[in-house]
C-alpha cells in the first residue's frame, strides 16, 4: 500500500506567510526546496473544528471497510447522508480522503484513505 505522509501542525497566519516567503525566495534563487504535504491550522480550536471525532471516525471506516459510496458509508456509521456528504467534502478539501474510479467508464468512484497514521505537530 502507498503511504501518504501528511504533516499537520498549528501555526499562525504570519508564520505560514513567512514560510511561503522563504520558499518563494529559495525558488527564485533556484535552491532546492523540500517538498512535503502540510496542513496547518491557526489554533487548536481550528484543528478541533476541522478534525472532529465524527470525521476521524469516517476516515477510519473508509480505511478499514472501503465503502463504495457515501450512501454506503452513511449506513455504516448510522448517520444522515447529508451530514456525511458534508464531512466528506471537508475531508477531501483537506486532502485527507480521496476518490478512486472503480468503473471503466469513470462514472463510479469509491472513497479511499491511503495512509495509516496522521501525525500532529504543535510548536510551543
């Protein structure tokens, strides 16, 4: 299985902009830039709002049971399909859940989680 490494952290908007400026400067100087997938939140509260226990449960169920649709996932977790669809959209926007085409015509796709762990880094 392919492992997706996602670094999740807490940083202020200023710190994120400073990191962006340093990266842009390195690119301009044609220096090597370390490529990594990162997802930063401005606060622990922002992190908690994005990765709620129910959303983390969805990630786990997708990883373990591989549902073929949001309908099937909603049944598995005994939740309303509309709220599950909303949570999946947020998780996809955060790049924590993907879809993979399952039909040759490309019309059907299944939800996938291609990583085993989420690491959280908090600067003190």
